C-alpha cells in the first residue's frame, strides 16, 4: 500500500512538473539574474580559485575530487537541448550556466548555429555508475578508463563542464569537431570563459582522448589566455598556481599569457607579486602594461575580461534571440 501511495505521489509530481513546463510561455520575461552574466564571482572570497569551489580547479585522473563534493550553486542553464524536457536534468554552477547561455545565444546570433546542452553536472555516484557500466561492457578497468573517467576524476562533478551537441551531430564523438558548429565553438568558446579541455595533441598530458564536445568553464581571462597559448589546462595551472589569489582573480589574459610565455621560454622571472599589496589594482596594472599590445589600454584589456558593472543593454545580451533558443527553432529541429 505504501508503495502504491509513493508511486501515485511521484506520478502526481511528474504531471505537475510537465504541466509547469508546457505552460511556460515562449516569450516569458527572464528573471533579473538571467539577463546578463553574473557579476558575482562563483567562489566566495575566502575560497582559492584552485580549490574545488574555485573556477580554476584542476581535475584529472591524478587529481580527483572528493566523493562528498557537490557544488552549492547548481542551476539549470536556459539553453536548448536535443529533446524537450531534457533541460531540467542539466545543471551547471551559476556563473558557468550564465556564460553557457551567452555562448549559445552568440552562436545563433553570429553564425546561425543551434547548439544543444547534453550533459553538465554529474555526481560522484552517477560517474561511478557510468564507469562501472563501461567496465562491464569492455571487460576491464584499464580499457574503460580510456573513454570514461572513474568517479572523482571527471570535471563534470565540479559543475563547470558541459558536453554539447548540434542538430547535425547528435552523438558525442570526434565528428563534432569537424562540423561548422564544432569549429565555431573551438574558435569562440574562450570569449565566454570556456575552453576545449581535451584537444588532439594533449592526450598524454590530460589523460583523455580528443573530445571536441566537452567544454570547461574557467572564466574569460583564463580561457582567453589558454586559448592564446594553446596549452592544456594541466600545463597552464602548473605555471600560474603560485600566483597570489588577487592575481588569479583580477589579472587579464594579457598578463597570464605574458607570464606563462616567459616561463615556457625559461626567461628569468622578472615579475614578482607581493602577497598582500596595499593597492592590488596598481600592482596588476604595472605587471600587465609591459605585455599589452600597442594601442591597447589597460582599461580596455580589463573591460574585455571583467566587464562589470555591465551595461544593461549591451550588444552581447539580446533577450529576443536568446528566448527563441528554447522556443520555436530549436524545438522544430529537435523533433
Ligand atoms: Zn564531458
């Protein structure tokens, strides 16, 4: 009897959820927080950006996330998915979700590309299930590891990674990289704070095969820097990990590219950063200016990666086009 009641309750809840979804008008006014990228940083001030709650946390087979870790600010990004109703299950941390909305909207606005979100946050338990299923299918842990991350070794658990698809490429495979959508993402994701985390020549360093569909949020400054340097996150983090927190959070891509390039070229390190300066902005400015290209002011460089407070009617947020992503066009193609 108890079972029957809980089954009925679950059915009732499911019906309510579906009704809610169907009732949502396509031209719904987006709540305040979805009208632009978040001005508030993902990590609280006391948290290091390199730790699990930070946007620069490095995760791989050697550097795993603890079993209990669940991000505190997971939300559903307002983006299209392959099938209606699927979007409810897709979660990302707030800052990454807002950035993904901008990325998808720009893909449509600038190149008329439709992108779908396929898989975002995955818990330790779900990853364990995926891995065990793969082990059963292929016969050994070693073979399974080549394509599926063991629990704790997937950055999907951080809530900062998203697997994406397009109507032309609904399977998550290498072919996505050859589609027009895949190429556009590879060329533009960094503008919105995402990197193509697992690239062709980096397998030995990242431990993962080429995955053109997997994007990782690291914030605009670091994404632009990694994109410009064309190095894996592992190498990048190795060279910036010793920088003080205010530099990691407030530096521009020019500064990070300059510092990492100097280190890669084994130049004697000329830049040193006080751990707690009286005027952090002045320190960052002085450190960045030598790396700025001619004609680029420090303010322009800073604005390009930390545009806060943002203009309310900036060119990057077009609500009409953004809304159309989850109404008519995407739905037609998905079915
Ligand atoms: Zn992925």
